[in-house]
C-alpha cells in the first residue's frame, strides 16, 4: 500500500509540475525592443507594422507581448543609450531598421536576438556571415534584393522624361551598399544615355548646398538613395526638387507620398511586418544564426500626379497602368 501511495503521490506531483510548466508557458509575456532613430512621428508607423505582423500570428500587444519602443529623435549619437536601455530591461528580441541601428545593437549584446527589417548589404557590412546561415545573433530581411533595385527608378524616370540626359544622385556616401549600388547605376546610366553626378548629403542641413550642386550640374532629374538623414527630410527634398524644376525619384515609396514624382522599390512597411515571422520563430526556440535572411518580395510603383502637374509633365499612360498607387 505504501508503494502504491508513493506512486500516486509521484504521479500527481509530476502532473502538477507539467501543468504549472504549461501555465507558465501560456502566461509568458514576451518583450520586443524596437529602437528608432527618427523622430517619433516618423518611426511609429514602422512600429505599428511590427505589431500588425504579430497580431496576424496570434500575439496581442499589451497582453502576451509588449512592444518596448525607444527613439533617438533623430540624434544618431543617442543610439547606444536607447539600445542599452532595451538590453537592460531585458527584451527577448530587438527589431532594427537601418544598419546604424543594427550595428549599435550588435555592439550592445551578443546574446539577445536581433531581427533587422532593412539590412543594406548585410554580408559586406558585416551583419551576417551569409544570407543562408547568418551565424551570429542577427537575422531578418534585406532591403537590397539586388543592386539593380536602385536602377529601376532611373529607368522609370527615363520613361517619364525621354529627353532626360543628366541625373544627380543625392546620396549619403556612407550608405553601406553604395559601392555595389553605384557600379550598377553607372553601368545602366550609360545604357540609358544618361550622365550622372554624385551629390553628397549627410544631414538635412546639407540640402541647400546639395540643390545648389544639382543646379550647377544642370541636372534634369535627381535620384534619391535611402538613408536615415535623407528619410527625415523627404518632404523638403521633394519641395526643393519642384522649386528647382527637376523631376525626382527614389527607391522608397514614402518619397512619392511626400511629393516626389515617383518611387519604385520594396515596401518598407511590409518588411517590418514580416519581421513578426522571425520574432515568432525565436519565441518558439529558433536561433537567429540558423534563420536564413529573406530578400524583398513586394515591390511597388508610386506616382504622384499632383507633382507631375506642378512640373508641367505628362506621365505616359503605359507608366500609369503599371502603378500600384497614384497620388492625385
């Protein structure tokens, strides 16, 4: 009887232990750290995209997952501070955008998984060992599907303005993918009969000088490459382009929304939404080192007809028919 009683006690004990473990797992509240470089009103839509992705997978922000958002308010020197705050909480995973944020997170932690949404040249920049086997605590999505991604807006500009022969590339020379991207753009510009000139910008304060250079080069158009400094000044770039009577394009959709003539490239909000799939796998025990990085699959063409009208430009119907979004 004593043996039977002991067996019953052990069985009940094991059952209760199992139930407690399951209850703890069910009741687990995860923390996702999202550091942002830009001002709050610029960054929050990307945070919302992460939340939307998590909701699609059954997570409820505020209940079983907490989004810990911190912003540097445009001050890049504050990035180490806000990332260190997230590491101290600690969070279960960190979601980053551009490379500056990812590198800062890598310097702050070697153990907390980092999921990036907008990696630029992730191998060349040292973020991962390879796309198939990242190898460290970083994985996620790349913004650069292929260098030719940056060429497409140039081709579309030529289609919208066939007489175009001079294009100014407004870019941050520190942009991680610039060397590879630059070679691709140069090779295709020659094919299109276009002469290029590089105009550097590292902060929005450089815009006045940049557009003086655009006028000096007698550019017919500008191609805007993405960068954290440029992103915070999209509307100002678009307005200055119209004032200078030059057409402007970019690989980031929000530029056309802000007043640029057109944009063609990956949907950045979709990339942030897709980080949720990585977050979910990590919550379930996957290691970032084993999760292959993904390249963009959703590209969009956005055309701003209001801007076209301000420039006295008629967009060819063939181009309008291919647009995913037309801003009237």
